[in-house]
């Protein structure tokens, strides 16, 4: 069992949102959801620190596992806050 260590600087919005999502849920459920799409704790830790940027397939899998809390695009944009800052909920778009 490991602990999630957050670096001083947030590497990208995907890392910030993934850490917030993970820490806001019971650890067992969060780990289980990520494990179901092939993301183990070691990978999660490396993604949050910015050491590992997930590939396209992993980004999509994370989007599904987190229920759109972390989207594919989040990994490509600068962080919109610091660790611990509130992460706004996603707003669903209506089909036209």
C-alpha cells in the first residue's frame, strides 16, 4: 500500500484532476476503478508527478474510469490551480 506524494509544482491539469479525484474517494474504490483500466498505483504516482504522460488509449481509459472527472484534453493543458484548490465539476453539454 503506497501513499500519493504530490510534487511542489503541478505538472498539468490532468495530474491535478486525477489526484483530486483519487483523494476524494475511498482508496479501495479509486484503486479498483483505475486497476480495471490497467492503471496501477505505480503508474498513478508517476502520472501525478508528471514523470509519465499517459498515451491516448490510457487517457481515454482514465476518462471512463473517472466518469469524465479527468478528460483526454486535461493532460495537454497547463494546470488551472494548485494542489488542494477546488476542482470544478464538469458540466455536461446538451446535444443540439
